């Protein structure tokens, strides 16, 4: 068992965890399906009081097997999601409800109040009035647990299976992501996200957002609007209700935001958590050119063959191999 401490100006928290991976996921012979091991429950059952593997956060016990809906790993569910995302307008996106343990999300929501004013990046401009956690910020334990889930190997494989984008890369620093909050009167104009990570230069492929707003009233505004950039009109709107997650594919047409000033009662705000996923555009070509070992001591003709392969486009190399029978 390991013990970790989290402290803020307002609260000290002790977390006790056992060495256990919440959900181990295997890739099957089908590259489009991600499945859990046979020991995982067939249906989400998040109220089991005696799960031997658990985490305790601020006195509340969460079974590690109950953090995420295992129904997401069925072939039927993934097929439905893949079709829905590809057909979505005005650009590929997917809206999902109740993926995560609601108690985990309530704990994440509480942690917004643990940060002092200096721990927020406040954006105030004609286009945007929002609060965001700082990059590389020390988050609360529930937030760290959530981001550990959505940046895990099995979750990224699930995103690839649903979106069709292979070899996704996570960002532990949560650039552009983390904790997002819009307070009374705030807004976020219709925009398209950044194309590349400013440090790594990786291509932005998508963002995954989960909303934390219980008992949300649509009359307050704050719905995520998805716009047709050419027609300059809203095509779809997603209410930011508790437990709802949205996967947005990034691209030239991916305009979204919540542009109207938020009209919430005193003490309420619009809260969400977000994580971006990236790809390396040269990865495939780099793999094709360096997919075998390079030996220090090798025959001259072997070295010449390797040099020729690196200098030849893959399609041409394959055609030459078929032509000469090797």
C-alpha cells in the first residue's frame, strides 16, 4: 500500500491506494476493438462496497474497478460510437454520458475550490472570459486520478478505435487542458483550437472534455455550440450536464465555443476537465525507413541495400521488391 499527501491552502488530504491498475485492456486480433480482461464485470456496477482494490479521497472510498464503465469495451458499443462520430455534423464529434464514476467526478468538482487565485490562469478578452488551471499545475488527488484514466494506454486505445486515428500521443502537462471554469458573465467565443503543441510540435488531433455541473439549468446558457464555419451558424449544441463527455476531432472546420455570457445564480459556475491528444505526422514514414536494426559489422551489399531502402519511397520500394521477387 502507498500513501500520498495533497495539501492546499484550505485542506490537507491523505490518499491510501493499493498497487492495482484500474482496468487492464488488451488489444485483440481486430485492430478496431479494445477489450478488458475476462475478469472485468460485464455491466457497470459502481456500488460494490467490498472491492478490495480502492482509493480513499477525503474520506470517500472509490473501488478501482468502478471508476469507468466497462460497457465501453464491447464491440457493439465501439461500433456505434465509431459510426456516430464519423456521421456527426458539422464536424466529427461524439457525446457520451455516464462513462465515469459520479462520485469521482464530484470529488474533481470540489477540487476547483481548493486553488487560490494565483493558481488560475484568468483569460479576459472580448473573445473569452474564463479560468483555467496552469500548465504543469499540481492538481488535487481526484483530478490526478481522472487525468490518469483518460491518459492511460487503454483509454487512448479506445479513442483510437472510436475515432480511427492511430498512434495517439498524450500530454502529461495538459497544455490547453486541465481544469476549466466559466463564471457568471463569462463566455468563450466560437473558435478553432490550436494546430500544434507549442513545445513538442505534435499535431493536435482531438480534445476530450467531461462536464461536472450537477442540476444544470439550460436557461443559464453555457451549452457547447458546434458551428459550421462557412455558413456561420450553430448546427448542434451540447448541454454541459454532469457526467457528460464530449470528444471533438480537431480540424479546419472544428469551430466551437459557448459565446453568450453565462447567466448562472450566485455560487454557480460552468466547470469541466479537458485533455488533448496528438499525433506525429512523420511517424509512419520514420518507422518505414527505420524498422530494422542497423548493424555495425555487416557485408557491403547489405549496407547498400539498407541505404537504398532509406532513400526510396516505401511504395516504390515495395514495387521493386515484387518485381525482383524479394
